[in-house]
C-alpha cells in the first residue's frame, strides 16, 4: 500500500496572486448575481400575487428591478416598488453583473493581444467604459 504525501504548500507556492484573486472574484460575482435574481424573483412573486400581475410582468420586474416595468400595469400604486431596498438591489445587480462581464471581456481580449502595452490599454479602456456605464446606470436607478 502506498503512502500519500500531504500537500502542504506555502502561500507563495500556491500561487496566491492577482490572477487567483480575479478567479475568485468571478465566482463570487456569479453567486452574487444568482442571489440578486433570487431576491428579485421572490419579491416580484410576492408583490405580483398581491396585485394580480401577469407572469410576464413578474419576470420583467424580477430580472431588472425598474419601476418603469410596472408603471403600465394595473397596479393601484407603484410606491412599494420604488423603495430604497429595490434601488439597492438594482444597484448591486448592475455593479456585480457589469464588473463580472467586464472582467470576462478583458480576459478574452487578453488572449488576442500579444503585447503588454496593448493588454494594459485593453484593461484601462474596458474599466473606463464600465465606470461611465455604471455611473450612468446608478444615476438612472436612483433618480427614476
């Protein structure tokens, strides 16, 4: 019977680096998006059951918690849908989904850019675009 050696490596040898952090970041943001979607679905089902919304209206609210999605429905009032809680949920979904997607685009484009200078410009450009889109999205979420 062979004896197995224990695999005890130091942090430096394990590869704890920026790439490892970004690998974990991708997994955490994916789980966070699932959590935000679950909260949206539960909230939409509860409020949809109270106000007799159709299945399409419930899904529109569940995936993108925007008060404009329920304005044209037969709701008596949209005040419960415009609370700070739902705005926080929408902000969290915007930021996690956006950062998750931008990281994915950066990783994919890095495979096709041969020079370090090009990869740095790719990162800065994508993060700059994300910052502008995130600011515009947060402005719309909190002022709509």
